[in-house]
């Protein structure tokens, strides 16, 4: 029997145990951010860059930050599972899901739009989510049922109601044919929304939670890129899709997160159902 099968909802973590994980996550966002900034200071020709796929970059810093997060969590919570973008991991009913540097293309070119993303999932539901952009000193944090914050201050999704006034970020994935991506973007444009892409899905979701964007969508995204951000959006009053349905944790899925006033229209246009639960 797998660890996940042996674990039941009857032995869910206590409030104190969840508090401890939240505190470790907060501290990791700081220390991982410091490590990321050490690499950012020497980005470019000095730091080797590898290609994982089309427009999918890997720097030395990605690996160092992920290993720091992995080691810290393994020491603090040895029974928890870990899934990282660079090193993979083993599934568990309690799992940390981590992207050490989301927005690596920005990072390696000296653009201060990248982040560390950390989520904690229990029984298939995200309970803790943190996203930090150390280059501009912003940290987003959410705990299920306790709201979402930026640098400790509460945040909320935008009040936008008219789709032709919406700012929509539409992420791109090499797993989706360019024709399909462009068709969806064209449909959103046709309804008058402003479509943009900034190179970090995690920050794109955080900006929806913060009211800076009205929606974020991507036709395929990995769990480490979006789980923390989806929790932020939920806790900030937004609507999201059921990302973890099927094998979303391991293989990814489409993602949609939006302010309530524009969510239904965007869902219909791009064909990604919202979570009505």
C-alpha cells in the first residue's frame, strides 16, 4: 500500500502542525530569495545556462535554490513528500510542491520579474502557498481559510466587471500547438480584453490575487508553477479551475484564475471549466 493510500483524512494535520509548516514556508521564502539574489547579481555570461526545451531555461541558481528548499523541508518534516521542478520527487498525501525560480528567462536576462513558489498540499488540496519576488521585495502568502497577503497586508482580486476593460495574462506552453494558443488569445482580444504575457505563471497568478491583473490563463502548466498562486487567488476572493483533477499534480493541466466579474466569460471563451464547488 502506498503512503498516500495509508494516510486518511482522519489523521489530517492539527492546526499547530499546519502553523509550523506555514512558519517554515515563510522563512524559506526569505532564505531562498537571498540565495536567488546571489545568482541574480551574477546572471548573464558568468552563470551557465542550459536549455530544457523550447524557451525553457535552467541556471545554476535554479538547482541551488531547489536543493536548499528540499533540504530544509526534509529536515523539518521528514515524512512530507516533495515535488520540485528541477529534481522531481516522490508523491505523498502531504506534499511540498516547489518551483525554485519561476521566470528563469527573465532572471537570466536581468529582468526583475521572477519568483520562488512554494505550496503545501494535503489530501489533494493546497493548504499553504507562498510566492516571493526578492528582486523587488514582494512576498505573497496564503493559508487556506485565512486570506491572502502581500508583505503582510491583505489583498483582494479586482472588482472589474466589464470584459472589455480586463487585463488578462495568457501564458504560453510548448506543449500546446501555437495555432491553438493564438486562436484562444484572438478570441480574448476580440472581446476587447488587453492580453499580455510576462514570463512567470506564478507571479501572473499572484497579480490576479493582488488585483493587478484581472485573470491568468494557460492551456498547460505544471503544478509547481501554479499551486501556490491558485491558493492566493482563492483566498483573495477569485475563482479558479480544478487544476489537480486527473493527474494534474504530476502531468500538469490547463489553469484559469480570475476575478469573479470576468471569470465566467473567460472560462467560456477558452474552454476551461471553473470550479463550482
